[in-house]
C-alpha cells in the first residue's frame, strides 16, 4: 500500500543502541510521503548514554519529522478519538515496554498512543529490540504476536552465542512491514536469521 498521505505514529522507547538503525527508516518513511507523528518514552526523552545525548536524539526526531515529539501521556491521548493515526510504529520497542503493552499497562506516552491506535481498529507495527525475547519476555512476545492488529518487523537472534535470548528486528524492513500492516497483513517470514 502506498504510504503517501498516511498519518503514522512513530513511537521510540529506550533501546539506545538501536536508534542509529531506526532514524534512517524514519527518514525513508518521510521520503515515501508518510506524515510521521513522533511519540517518545520517558527513557528516550531523558536518558543520556554512550550512544548519544537524549536532547540530541529528540532534536534528530524533530528534524526528521518536522514535529515536536509527543512526550507525555496527556499529549498522546488525543491520538485516539480526536487525531487518529492510520498506523502506529513502535521501534525500537524494548522488552520492558513490550511486557507492559502485552499486559495492558499504559504508563508512557508511547503505550498510550498504541492503545489509542488499537482502540480505533488500526494497525500497530512493532520493531522489537530486547535481550530477553527468548527468556522471561518470551511469553509477552508470543502474546503480542497472537494479538489482533499487531504486526512485527521481522526479527531474529542478533548474537546467539553471547546473548542467546536476544532478538532484534531488521529495522530496514519497517517500511515494507507498514505497507503490509495497512492491509492487515503480516510480512513474512517474521522470524529471520540476523547473525550472518
């Protein structure tokens, strides 16, 4: 499906090491004509790390989308009835936020925007990045995979020897995954080899 003119939320959570893979895909979506509405978690907004300063990441998101990122639950709530999205992307989605989403906990702007999108019957696309997808968070991953309206950017083990429970999506597949999700289809294969 053509993304031109589609209003798409883009939620970013605290997987700092994955931002460098995600930002170019945000740019690609804009190039394809999508109107991106950025939504960030508190961790994204406030945490400096060896992968960069939080304010620099916030500035980059604003530069790409042309919008100030939504950074509070109150500001995210209107994405339900008042300013609905055609789709919502969560990338990167941490294991922490994934567990909350799978258990209907709405305690961040990103999760509120996601809940609002599901309430409207529109697709949610998840680009996972978690060190425990095959550990304690496995049950949450499977719950979301079997949930209506939720679609996954294909993912695989990024380092099966040193981090055997870790799974990360191939973020270059975000645009194609969204195109499929807007037609309520899961791109396949969804489990891929990542550690080539």
